[in-house]
C-alpha cells in the first residue's frame, strides 16, 4: 500500500505531479467548417492551444455568416488544465488518431471540414466534405472512420458552444 509507505501527503503530490505532466504535453486542436457561397465565405472555426505555462489553454472561436447581413463573431478565452484534460480525454476515447481520411468524401462545392490535432508526439490532420447527416457517413467508402470523425466533431462543437454561452452569455450560432 503506497499510503503506508509514502504517507497521504506524498501520494497527493505524486498524483498532482502526474496530473500536471499530462497537462503539459504538447496539445493543439483546430476545427474548421466552411464554404464559399452566395453570401461569401461562411465558416465556423475553433481551436484550443496549450499556453506556455503548460497548464491552461487559449480557446478561440470564430463564426462568419453573411446571411441576413450577420457579422463575424470572434471570441477568445482562457480555459483551465481541467478543460484541456477533458478535451484530451474526449479525443483519446474517440480513437480518432487511428483514422485515415483517404477514403472520406473530398471537399466540394458544399464546403469542407478540417480537423487538426497535435497530442503529445502525435500529429494528424483531416479534410473532408461537409457532412449533412449520418446518411452521408453510412454511404461513404469508410463509414466506420467517418463515424468516429462525425461524432467527435459533434461532441467538440457541443463543448465549444457550451463554453461560449457560459463564458460570454451569448448564443454561439
């Protein structure tokens, strides 16, 4: 039993140090979805980048829609190491780092989606067409891989929209 060998204070420090080392690994994630249409370049983009302190991260959000003359919405905030750890957990649980976008639908006139992730020593970048529904996923050449991408993006967007509405008291879309 580690408690009897090291004592409760030592275990707390060991757990804290292990937790901090997880947070300080290189981490970056960026998602983009957009198209060029009759209302110009319309897009949604967000990213999280761990700051130099290795604990917290900068979270940036941009949404440009010229529909009904809407203007560009840009928001930036700082999130804690706990939020960074949760985003990493979501990514790792999804197993997106094992996927390959070579058989996914190519970008087209309807637009494209991009997802870039740097997690520790791993770096991966995906580009695919916009996905309207799960039918698009099921009908693709790689439905299992695209399903992983689709659900991860849904989870990340829900998280970002929640953070924005809580932090800025606005509706993100």
